[in-house]
C-alpha cells in the first residue's frame, strides 16, 4: 500500500457577516484531497502573518494561539500515524471526525469501524483458534455493509460510538433486507455487530448498548432433501456436459459424506485413511474446527477411483476435487436439477439426502 504524506498548515477564511474578522482553519491534505477544520478562533487579518502562520509581533493572543495550533497539528499527526499502524489507508474524513471530538482523542477511544478493524485483525492473527476463514470473511462482509450505510446516512467514512443508537441498528436491518439479505442472514450480520458492541462495552469505549432494546431472532428453516430415488435418477442420467458431470460428482460425493462445500474444497489425499478394513475421511470442519470421521462408502469411493485410478500413490497434499466457486456450483446445480427432472431448488448448502 502506497502511503501519501499528510500536509498541515493554517489559513484564514472570511467570517460570514463579519468582514473585519477571519476564522482560523487548519488545512490538511493527503495527495489531492484536502479538508478544512475550524479552530473556532476569530482573528483580525491585519494581525496575521500568513508566511509564518502565526500572529504578528507580540500579540496578547500569540502564546495561546501557538499552543492551540500545535495541539491540532500533533493530534492530526497522531491520528494519521494511528491509521497507518492499523493497516488502514489514511483517511481525511476519519481525521476530521476524530479531530472535532476532543473527548475521543484525549481518551484514545477508537471509532466504530476502527474497532471493527481491530477485531478482524485479531481474528486473522489467531486464525485457526476458533477463527475460521469463513468467520473472518463474515466479519469483513459485515464491515463493508456498515461502511456503505454510514457513508449513506452520515456522509463520512467512520462514526463515533456515541452516535450509534437503536435507530442505527434498525436502519442497518432495513439496509440489509433492501440489499438482498434474507431474515436469518440479516440477523447473523446483526449478531456480528452485537459482538463488536460487546467488545466496546468490555473495554469501556461505549457507555450504553443499543442492542439492549433490540431482539435478534432466527426463523426456523425447513431444509429440502433428496430421496434415494432422486439420487439414483441423478446418478443414471446421461450427461454430455463436462462441467455438469463435475458438479454432479461433487454434489453426490457431498451427499454421501455430509461434507460442506468448503470442506470438500479443502479435501486432500492425506485426509483419506485405511483402517479396520475400510476407508475413512479424517479431517476437521473448517467452520467449527471440529474433528470429523466419515466412512468412505462405495459411491464416493468410486468417484475418487474414477478420477485418479491408483489414487493411493498420489501426493498427500494433492486435492481430491478441483472445486469451482460456490456461486457457479449452485447455478449449475439448477441446470442439473432440470436435466434430471428434479422439482427442487438444488443448492450445495441446503439440500440433504434422506434414505
């Protein structure tokens, strides 16, 4: 990431309705972007030395104003360095938001999305310790949704915790539903936000929890399932398309082993073990990091043999299936269902196999 320097200087701007007075501003620039932050101090322009950016001569306000400008400069530089240390691109909107809130800066409390970044960074550092890639992706997607909402509602890149209320939580739910999220998906995103608020409460960054008056409720989902006859129909159906053949093999393998999409994608030769006269899949669920021992039944065993032949001589790290993206998989499954005359909306996640 290329980091551009921040440039700080002080200027006067004519005060509306008072032509004899000008207001002192700090001008902050990063690259071509510039913002002005009022120091809320009015000055007679005749007493201002623009070249040296200070009051002329021995003005009675000189020591006070030098101190104020120095404090603003130091705070702006501290905010700039803090964003870099957190791996963020320096943002002038965040700089302005933090500068105008003296309580925030004196206490060192992070803003809302800053804390979100901290939590994501911590989960990345502790990846594998109940912090799966899927969990980290969920937090990252949630943060993107929040950024869009904050930009739309507040015209800024980040926001202080004291501006977040029950209304903000309700607005976020409406935003999610309006952007294609079903009820349960919206609730899961709100659970993620609630976790961030709990972290802020635990560290004393916030004084109240807007979730205290908000109930997160998940609706029961009745998952569809395939019958033995439908599975058999899918296995016997002649298919000319190579991609549909691949999708069918991956889907059938998952039906007989119970492996989720992400676990099928991560399946390697080293996960197949021969014990007690039969083959087993021994791995860990990526979502929960729990051990799984699955017997390799005849049909999934045949699918591996069809692909590799003498597959036991393969390298341990070689992947068993070259799995396409989940979105493409689900799109092709719909084609497969139509071809096999299965009147169910097949997706890799929802369908179960019932004997």
